[in-house]
C-alpha cells in the first residue's frame, strides 16, 4: 500500500502479539482496508489509519494460533474471590463487535458505517398479479 496514511506493521504489533511475519500482517492490513474502504475513504487520514490498524488486530485475533491476546474479547464474566475473568470469543461470521479491537474501530467511525458492514441491505419487492382484476360491480 503506497498510501502515506497507512498504518505500520509496528503499530499493529503494539495492539496484539502475534507469530505472524511482517509480510503477513501487511497482507492482512491490505485486506482490512479493502473491507472498510467504502466506509473510511472520506475520513481524515489519522482516523483511517487507526481504523485499519484496529480492524487488522481484529482479524488477527480470530486466526487460530496467530495471536496471543489478553482481553481481546468482550468480558463475559468476572469474579473477585481468586480473581477470575472470562472473555467472550467470537464465532465465524460475527461482526466487528466480537472483539475490543473491532469495537474500537466502530467507535472511531463517525458515520456508523462500520457497524453495518456485512449486513444485508433491506429490500422491498413488489409482487404483481398476473391475472386481470375483476370488476367489483
């Protein structure tokens, strides 16, 4: 990606620890941008960069054995005695709300477009009768 605003691999590594190579992370960042481009292209460069960075971490967190993450899912339960905390894990097909990285990306989007990614658009089909209407009188 030749864009000057594009986040660095190092900035993604500050969010998530992963065994992925820099080249692999760069590829995931380009995919993250492709997924979000229609939502973020009109935003300021700093905002675009932050969103791509967080969406990249979101994607990495869902890869098997690719990340070592602490607290990347939403808290599903907490305890005080013997200090325990559980995090929800996302399932295949879940949206950006499945991780705190995705939630952060959504929060950075002032238009709410990221919140709707992957959801179908509502459509209305008009059905017309193929028979002629009868006269009512």
